[in-house]
């Protein structure tokens, strides 16, 4: 017992150090404030790096902002539980990873959307019944397909990426004419 009281005395000598009993009780069982509430803390601490927290908050804001600007706000609610992967045998076009398509739609990642067969989706809704968040997956995928085709027309998608998707059969009949004319126009 003497050793613990010596450690307490040594600990209290450290400037800015906190002891559990010094902290006010916020909620039953929770004694500590967040470290950024203490004015004496430096920019980086053992338990919290403010710069890291700021960057996480910034990236989260950008991701949420992209989804809202692109009119796919439902994609924010996907917490990637992978329950929609249960449709692998029931998907008529054989898309295996629907959650990847939702994440690609959330952050407007055309490469990820194309690699996982986003342009192959026919928006039948068979994956929607598996979603535990009850997201309108066909609408999310349809909106992202429209955004992908706009990006293709505006030259934001590299020819190699689209050529790979075309060669692997990841483009459905609704978009095949436009994609093939894009690939032919780039060759000329």
C-alpha cells in the first residue's frame, strides 16, 4: 500500500497530470473530462492528438458533404455491416459486394464503383431486402450510375479504367452504347 501512495505523490508532481479523484463526475462511472477541456494540455497528449481528431473530423465532414451534394444522403447511413452480401446468389447480374458500391457512392469513388460492377447493376432491388438499415439501394446505385456517366462525359474517368470495366463485362446494356462510343472516340 505504501508503494501506491508513493506513486500518487510522484504522479501529482508532474505538471498537468490528472488523478482520477480530481476529476468531477460527469455521469455515473465516468470521472474524466475529455482532455481538450483542460487549458493546460499541449497540442498533442498521450490520450488525444488534436491534429488527428481535427483531420478525422475534416474527412468525415467531406465524406458526408459529398454524399449530400451528390444527392445520395442515404449512403451516409450504411455502416457496412455486409448483410447485403447475402444476395450474392440472388443478384441477377452477379454483383458480390453491394456495400462496396454504397461506400463508393458515398465518397464518389468512380474507380471503386466500376471495379465492383456498379455499372452492371440493373437496379432490381433484390439486395434491398437484406439491408438492415432499409436503404434504397437501387436508388443509390442508380444515382451513382448517372454520376459515373456524367463523369465519363466530362473526362473525369480515365480511358484505361473504363476499358478495364468494359473488358471484364462490368457495363450493362443501358450504358454499353455510350461507353463503347467513348472508347472508340478515344482511339480515333
